[in-house]
């Protein structure tokens, strides 16, 4: 690769026809955030330009693909709110959209490529390839495939067959420099010695990603390939294959390519699929909102404007331009992701918020018995929770004091809040609370304030033991609203229990 990345540049695509883009994951393992970012940029691009999003499943690797992972992919797309115009479950003119169901197509194309001389049989054994690669390396030469089987004679082929060798199919790269203008990176050039002939069909007849991906892009009339930078090295090969497909009348035009920047994780290392931080399921389980997560992921390589971090998916779609994507690696910052999610939680209407919390208010997350859940208490406390959560799963421990018979026992909180004199303070607070007006949090605050004054304590210090006595924890939702919603009887009983524990 000879040329340096171009600086950030804006391409206003002259799109004569609506674009056709694709999202084509392989169903291996759990969906990860890198994959979601790729889906998002393709989806936003398609929607911005009123184009078509093709969702294709690249499941030609039977050893690694699984039905479970396929189902997770579909579920993830639905959860994220992405729709697709062609693909699994919706069908389309190029069905089927699962590559495992298209094997005869690839066989047919491979045969045509062989017939036309764009590909050839390679009989080299792995051992031979390795030996020659090592020798080339030692001699300081390019170490890719050396073209050994490019022009075998009929006798050589017979000889190999007689030895019982089964060939792979190898694509014949043209001896020419390949240049293309990446939508994100600008002009890129690859010289032939860096792009050797490559395998497209295994010896057992199984077609490889290198073949099926561009073949389907051609057949499905994809105009723009937007994908991760990790696939950049396969692009010159695919462009050459595309040209061969055009020659065969299978493809019409080479698509435009745009390679999205790497996502870096901890320690400035590439965020890997195996990194727990990259698993989409983790974000779902922790209660990220899809809109919060997508807002954050859109910032991995793109921005709406210098002074607006929080925006809706519709705002993103309206503004999205692939030419604005920054080629430099993007850093995944969990704190920032949480903070953006928190902002999206604030933006929900309160009814929506209460509904979205529902999974965390029952088993297996909720520690209380289902019959102890009180809908009216929940509705009363929800608005106070909505302004404080970063992720929805935090709701459980913030409201458990309302539905558990006794507050949780958190020893660290107890030790922190219960100091010498806390018993006296609690006793006074109990007395004042007993005669307070329980229809107003203000009145409850006055009561605790007065108790604090009686013992020479400011409000903050005075309320800590009350909070721990009633909720079990030193941090939580606004205290006086919490007390009001819990109710007088339970509040006083819990203070009594704490007093008993302190005197024991
Ligand atoms: N199935 C490939 C992958 O998941 C798709 C790559 C591409 O977008 O070309 O890596
Ligand atoms: Zn060979």
C-alpha cells in the first residue's frame, strides 16, 4: 500500500441511482460492538440516500458458523431497531440471503472463472507452500504465493493427479497496479507483488470468503461496500475478481469501497471480538438503551458536529455522510458510552422509562418476591430514578428497599454511616419524623435537618445513618422522596431495627 491516508474529506457522492449497501456478518460467536458499528454506518448510509440495505449471512464456514449465532444476529438487529430491505425473513429479488443456501451459485462461478483462465488449479501442498515462503522470506523477496501452478503443462497436471493430489482453485491476479479511491481514506494503491494469487475454493470443493463475498456483492448489485479496516487488504483482490466477473458478464460495475476505522480498546489495543467489553449482549444485559448505544457507536469515526454529542438516530441519518468518516482509529471509551446512555435515559418519557425497566424489576434480577412488588410505589419512585441511572440494570438496587421486607444488609455502608453518636441522632430523627407531615418530602427533610442541628451535624452527615437504616446503602435515590414513598410505618420500623442493632 503506497499512499498515505487522506485527511478528512467530504465526498458528496454523486449518486445517480439509489445506493445498494450490504451488511454481511458471519454467524460466529456473539455479536460485538465493531459489527454493530458496521451495521449502523451501512444502515444510516442506506437510509440517508433512500437506498437499499441488503442483510446477508455469510455462513459458508460450517466449522465455525452456528444457528444460535444466526438467531442472535437477527435478534440483535431487531433490538437495535435496524430494518433491512432484503435479507433473511424479508426475502427479496436475490434470495436466498444465506450463503449456505447458495453453494451451487459459487460452484458455477468458480467453473466459469477456471474456463476463462481467471483462475487455475493449484496443486501445491501446504508443506511446499511453507518451504517456498520461508525461502522467499530468507531471500528478502515477497513471501506470498509465487505463481508456481499458474501455467502448468498437461503433463505436470497428470503427474500431480497421479500423485493423488486434489487442487484448490486459485485466482489469477492481473500483473497490474490497483488503485481505488476509498470513500474514507482517499486514494489507495496496491502493487502486484503485494497482492499474490489467492485461493477461492478449497481442495474439498468448499468456496472461500474470498470468492463468495464479491460474487454475492456482484449478484446483489451492491454499489457501496462499507466495512471495517481489517478487510482493507482483501479489497485489491476483490476489485480484480470483480473485473473478472465483469468480463464474464456476471457483474456490472466495481462497487465503491469505504473502510471504517479500527476500534481501539484498553491500552490502545484493537478491540477484539473476544474482549468482554465488545460483546453486544453485555450492553443489553446492563440495560443500555439501543438509542444510547447507537449514539455512542456512531461517534466511533464520525460526528454530528463539534458541539453536539447527544442526538437521535434520525438526526444521525439526516446528517450522515460517509465522506465525513475519520480514517484514524477510534477509541472505545466505556465511561463516555455510559454517559451518553445516561443522557438518553433522561430523554425518555417517564412511561417509556418505567416500561423499559420492567426486565430488571423481576426475576432473575429482582431479589424480592413478585407479590411484594408494588406498582404504585414503583410509579412514584420512577421519575426520581430516571434522572440518576447510567444504565437500566441499576434500577434494581435503587428500588429494592421499597419491595424487600428488610433493607439489604450492606456491611460497608453500615460501617461507613454508623459512627459514634449515630444512635442518638437516629433516635432524635425518629422522634422528629414521627411528628412530621408525611405528605411532603420537605417536611421529612426538615425533620432530619432538625435532628442534625440537635446533634451539631449538617444535613449531609445527619441523613447518612437515616439512609442506611432505611435503604441499607449510603448512596441511592433522593432520600426524602424515598422515605415518603416507603411510608411512615416502615421507615420508623427500620430506624427502630437499626437502633436495636446499634445498641446490641
Ligand atoms: N462476513 C465478513 C465478515 O464478517 C464480511 C466482510 C465484508 O463486509 O466484506 O468479516
Ligand atoms: Zn500451486
